[in-house]
C-alpha cells in the first residue's frame, strides 16, 4: 500500500471512529440522567463524597464502571448503580462524561 492509500485509510478510519464516538456521546447524555443526582448532568459532582466525572479519560471511566459492576471495586451506591449497566451503557456513559470540556485554573498563590 502506498503512502497515499495508507493516509486515506487512516483518515477514513478516524472519520468512522469519530462518527461512532459522537453517537455514543449523544446516547450517553440521555443515559447520564440516572447519574445526575450525584455527579451532575454536566459531570460536576453535586455531593461532597461523589467525584467529578467531567473530562475524565473515557478509558478510566470505563474501567471504573466495569470494576464496580464486577465487584472488584466496591462502594455502597456505585456497586448498585453499575450493576445493571450493559457494555454499551458503560461505553456511552464514559464517552459522554469524557467529552465534557473542563477548564482548570491553578489556585491563587
Ligand atoms: C447516589 C449517588 C450516585 C449515583 C446515582 C451515581 N453515582 Fe457514581 N459515584 C458516587 C460516589 C459516592 C462515588 C465514589 C465511590 C467510591 O469511593 O468508590 C462514585 C464514583 C463513580 C465513578 C468512579 C470515579 C472515579 O474518579 O474513580 C464513576 C465512573 C461513576 N461514579 C459513574 C457513575 C455513573 C455513570 C452513574 C450513572 C449510571 C453514577 N455514577 C451514579 C455516587 C453516585
């Protein structure tokens, strides 16, 4: 395969990925209603004991949800919240919360 073919294939693959990703984000936004009481629909936590989810890497969020679901990570509420999530739910929710853009400011000195 020549360079042009390789580049075209890569671009096509990337376009396919981002299309699937955008869809996951939209579906995840609807599913995230189940999480909003604690994590906020914008991924900014509403409870002192719940972590912010906005902008966390999708890979990390997926791992955390799978760990709760599998019982490898335990928490009174999250073990229950993650129990009935399908693999699609985990992917969509992770894609949604990861896609939220956050801005960070260092504390004043
Ligand atoms: C009743 C409140 C509540 C609800 C509802 C809830 N969570 Fe949580 N979530 C928590 C708390 C509290 C923690 C911290 C648990 C711990 O210490 O492990 C947490 C932790 C997490 C983490 C781990 C974050 C990290 O930084 O390690 C993820 C991911 C997560 N929740 C996703 C979700 C998703 C997705 C939903 C909706 C399907 C949801 N949660 C619903 C309270 C909630």
